[in-house]
């Protein structure tokens, strides 16, 4: 005979299952290139998201002054990465996507336990991010680490909270050239959606450029046109001597060039610095993108 208690439990589980499914909104249709950017974060304890909650004190960091490249997608950040990674003291690995590494409290009392340790969910994530950078530095045997994940641009203020002594390389490219690159890269490109995506990055880049007065700003066009001058300036900013071998990045091991971890095109795989492609003159750009291009020193018709 079936145990009536088990039957009741089963019904309760099915009811809860239905409620859980109904509580989740149906997924939006998102282009594959945007899925990583719009990834849904892990479930969070609501008490850690309460407005006005006092953040936990910052724990000691193993990496005191990491370097973050802030850029749009399709702005030459992989080229910048491999040039820096070719230096004997600089480790610039593939995109690490720290913003998608989350901590989840799986029991109701976990938040209280962490609070007694002067930790909350966000600070636990910061400790984990810091540990990831430290491990990568130790594995490399170098002493400067650079993360060039473009989506870091969207969370630069949180990076600033996590690492008050962090350094920033702001890499700009003409917004029209970024739109052109994305358009060429995608099947059945939606021009309006691409412009919106580029504008999202461009607005954050301009915010970072205005806010981070200690950041080092370069352009992709200058990097490809005069790589020695630009890399010398980068090394001076990072406090390391310039090395001519940086320019011959093809002779160094940078790991596999793979989708979602950076550029994987034949251009970057060639091992040679190639001239930056310009914008398609026939593309019409939103006024705000033209305004930002002009603010960054690019000629605008």
C-alpha cells in the first residue's frame, strides 16, 4: 500500500515545482553574441540586496593593483592583450569574465553565518575574484596581471570598489568602426541593435574616461599605426621597462584563441600587427555615437 504521507509530499513537491516554473519569466530571444553579456547571475539572498544595507568591510587583497582594460567589443582588446602578455613581467590571459562568477547562499541561515564573519555575498565574490587573479599570477610566474574582458567596462565602478588601487587602460576605437566590425561579424545583422550595443559600451567608456582620472587612455588606431610608441607609454604607466619582443607577439604562447574568450579571427592568429580598419562610410550612426566619437578626438563629418 502506498504511504499517504509520501503521496502528500509528492503532491507538495509538484505544486512547488509548478510555482517555481511560473515564477521564472520566459527567456528573451538574444543574439548568441550577447548571451555572455546578458548572462543571468546566480540566485542571490534577498537580505544581501536590501536597500541601504551596510556593505561588509573590504577583506585584504592578495592582488593589490590589478590592471583592467576597459573597451568596447571589437575594439582591438585582444591585440592589446597579446602585446602585453608578450612582456616578461606582464600576464594578460584570455577573457576571465569575473562579472559572471557569483557566490550563492544555498541555505537561509548562510547569510547570517557570513555576516558574523564580517562578509556578505558581494565581498565573498570579491575575495573569489581576487583569488582567481592571484592564482593566475602565481601560475605565470609574473608580477603584473591584466584582465581585458570588454564587459568589465560595464562594471568598472564595482571593480573600483573591489580594488581601490586598480589601474585602468582605456582602449578607444571609432564607434563607427566598431559598428562596422560587428556588422561584418554577424549573420543577418540588425543595424539598430548593433548601434544600441555599441552605444551601451561607449557611454560607459566615456563615464570611465571622465571618472578615472588616473587611467591611461589609448586608441586602437594609434596602437596599430605606431605600436612601439604606444607600448612604451603602456609600460611606463605600468612601471615596467619596455621590451621590443612585445611587438613580435606571434613568437609567444598566448593560449588558444577561442570564441567567448577573445578574438579568434585570422587577423589575430597571424601573429602580426595589422592596420586598423575604418568605419563603413555608408553606415548611418546615431547622433549620440557621433557626439562621443567627436569627444574622443575622431573626425566626424
